[in-house]
C-alpha cells in the first residue's frame, strides 16, 4: 500500500517541514524499543546494573516471604486437620473394637 504525498499548488514534490523531519528522527530512534531491537551492550549493562541496584530485588524478596508465610499457614492448617481426622479414625476404630 503506497501513500500518496500531498500536492502543492504548483505540483512540486512535497517537502516536509524541519519540525516534521525532527519528529520523524525521534520516532526512528525510538523504533528500536518498539521493534524489539536490543540496545547497545553499554546500555544493556547499565540497565542490568540499575535493575540489580534498585529496590526491585528487595520488593521481590518481601513478596516471596509473604507468599511463603501464607503457604506455611496453610500447611499448618492442613496438618492440624490431618491430625483431627486421624484422631477421629482412631476413635471410630476403638468403638468398633
């Protein structure tokens, strides 16, 4: 699909304004992130270093610990219920015997 360029009154070729050219340059620079191109190695190293130095790891650790605490509470509840069931089974077998 081709785009037709706007015509001027004297039918000369369309000339973009300097502002349009500058905007297109900025869009082209950002196109790498949109298209999934990898940033240069120096940029990758900087991003990785920032990632490790931020509170992200601390936040993740807090989330994992909170999740672990919930799981431990569920485990304790399941163990208590298991013990309750075992006691009931023992009571039933004692009444039979």
